[in-house]
């Protein structure tokens, strides 16, 4: 067979030639919609590449992006690597101090930034000097003379542009982990890892995206490659619907009404708040019938999967992490379970799913030995494969994150059932150990969120002189609903032993979120330490 290097340039060329009429819709800050055809996307991405080369970008250098989800960010996904550069997505929800530190650590040479995010850039500009700051006039205001106007920058004749030659292991993109423990670390993706991940993610039993689909990623393009959606959609010429900065449930539903996506992706917190809206105002809001949704990044409550089914949506649960490009498992009904009635399928949907092809997954106990796939034996999830990080940027050896035989330690604690369904029970740093026994915070949260009065729940460990740690439940009630701590404990007692029940239940207005929209347990632990 021919030894042709895997390359994401192939996806761009294919899109330009085969799908010129496919659409990219982006929502601007003023909520108006702007539409591009793939033919324009192709021309503009190559224009960006030609302009970056002309500006002196050398192979392997980083170009950072500080952008919402929109057409220009998509152009960066392909145009920066086409110039031989590495697209480094900066997470705009981090503090200015953290963003500056990350940009300096990655030695980003240039920056592409939304005009509406310039105030954020100005807060960290002293921490890292970019040679050139290219401003996307997304909000529509004229770009100041001190910066380069993205539209003018890319408006070059790129018809004869030649891709910068590369090997398949050369880097295309980079993303820092959120650094909840210690400083963030840079994960670098290659042409090869990206193509293999794209082919894997779009299997029929995974995303199964087809020409007739239109996709709304509520997953940020600034984190974990937007779960790989930009690559998969461009590969198959699929319509993309970008929400821009508007991620409130009303805005997403409104966009769904207008553009009728068939597929949407996001973390559970987004869909939990959307559910409240759907339930409170069925006269006003409806989901596009038959919409499929990939939900992951944090535990997905079974109650939420069931509720969405009642609204005509099908939720697919996935698990992964930045280091895994990011997809590791997807929940679908395996052949031997197809006979199950719908009701008995829900527990499988609520699990994190079956390992993706071309990667290996094992559950390792504290002694380092592999645990049985019996649905009971608990251990750390470890993974290995061609789209899984082997090291971090500037950290060639990290014994805490990699085993001696080279597997990535995910820090997630789980069981694997005999059918190969992974069930995440906790993150190692969120574990609750009470009286010498582990309590699964994820199981407890799931059951709490199945209570009719509960909108959201996060369970954390608080120190206890007698039991070492005790669970504390943080609960947000649905508007107009009531529940007492005692009622919630009785509800939990249906599946938890008495000693496992949370001693304290705290009712909150909202649960604090991390930069990627997950429940921020570290913050909760700080809040309730005393
Ligand atoms: P961070 O959460 O630190 O920002 P990532 O976005 O890489 O970093 O998140 C990866 C982590 O998210 C996983 O290690 C896991 O703890 C959690 N996670 C992802 N998907 C799921 C899921 N379906 N169920 C439970 N936890 C999940």
C-alpha cells in the first residue's frame, strides 16, 4: 500500500472541491446570522494560510486563537495548519492571568482574537507579547490601527497557495488542560491523530453524521478541539451552525428554531438548564423533532436522558478528555443488547459507553493490576492509542500522568461491565472516603437529579473527625419547587446505605461552573471546608 501521510489539508481540499455549497451559519454578537458557503470557507482558510506565510510564520510555530464559535475560528482550524503553524486555542473563560501564562508557556507568536474579546486580551497583554494581533471584526466595529484587521489580512490571492510540506506526526493544534490541579499542561495534536480521531468519531454507532445532518456545537471551539466536530463536518460537507457568544438556553433554542439542527453537542450543564426552560414553557419552546445530542465532559444524569426523550430528543453519552482528542467512549446499544425493551436500555445510555476503536482502555487498581470487567471492580481508567497524548508540551516525562508502560492515567475512577460499558463513578480528586469505604459522588448526584424538585446537584467530600470524610450535597431546586434535606435523604435511601447518606444538604442558587461549564467541585469544597 502507498505510504501517503495523513493530513488535515486533505479535508480542506475535499471540502472546497466536493462541497462548495454546504453552509456555515454563525451568530454574531448582535444575534444576527451570517452565512458562508464552504466555497468561501475554502478560499478564506487558504487566504489566511497564505497571509501567515507571507507574515513570516515558520513551520511548527504557534498561532493562538481567542475566539467564540464562528466561521473565522473554523478558518483558523484549517488555515493555521495549512501555513505549517499550530493553532493554539486559548480558553476565554480562564482568568486573564492564566491565559497570559498559557500563551507565554506555549510561546505563541501571533494571536487571532475576536473584536469583542479585545478587553480580555488587554488584561493579559503585558504577560505575553504577540508579534502580531489579528482582530476578527465579529462584532462589526472598525478594527483599530494598532491591530491587523483579519478581513484585510486574509484578502490575498491564494489560488496558487502551496501547503507547507509536512510529515503526518507534525503538529496541527494545541490545547491546554484546565489545570484544576497545578499549572495547565499543553496537549499537542498531530495531522495523524486528528485524522484518525475524526474517522473514529464519525462511525455510524458514534456520531454517525451524514450529508443530511446539520450540526450545532455548543461545545466551545476553544476547548478540546470542539470535540473534533469541525474536522468531522468539514470532512463530509455537513452544515455547521455556530452559536457565537450566545450560549444561554433561550438563545440556543431560538437558534434551533431558526436553523433546525439535527445534531447538537455540549456539556450536561447546558442541557440541564435548557431542560428547565422546555419544561417551564412548553408553549414557547420546542426542540427540533428527532434531534440527536452528544452529551459528555461531565457525568450525564439518567433522569436527564429520559426527560429529553420525552421532548423528542435522543441523547448519546460520551466520555473523554483533552488528552484524548477528546473522545474515548460512546454509549450506543451493542448488538447483543438490541433485543432489550427501551426501558431497559436507559441504564446503558446513562453509562459513559463503549471504548472507541483503535484505542485501548483498562481499569487499573491501586496495586497497578488490571481489574476485571465485571461491573463491580473499581479502578482508574487508563488509555493508550494513536489519538491519545504521549506527553505534554515541554514536559517530556510526567510520571504522575503516564504509567511506566506508557498508558495515560486519566484520573477517572470507573467500573467496566461485562458488555464493555464504562461507568465513571468519580474523579480521583473528587472521591469521597467515609469510614474506610468509597461513596460514588456521581451515583448520588444522578439519583438526586432524578428527584422531581431538583434541577442540579453536586456532591462533595467534607472533612469529618469521625468518618474522615462525609458527603455534602449541594442542590439547586427547580423554580417554584420545594424539598427538605430530610426528603432528599429519604429519596437517596432507596439506593444508598444509611452511612452513605449526606449529613448535610445545602440549597444553592446555582452551582459554580468551571471554565468548561462543569460543576466546579474544587470551589464547592472551598466554600464548605469549614
Ligand atoms: P477539565 O474537566 O479538567 O476541564 P477535560 O475537559 O479534558 O478537562 O475533561 C476531562 C474530564 O472530564 C475527564 O477526565 C472526566 O473526569 C470528565 N468527564 C468527561 N466526560 C465525562 C462523562 N461522560 N462522565 C463523567 N465524567 C466525564
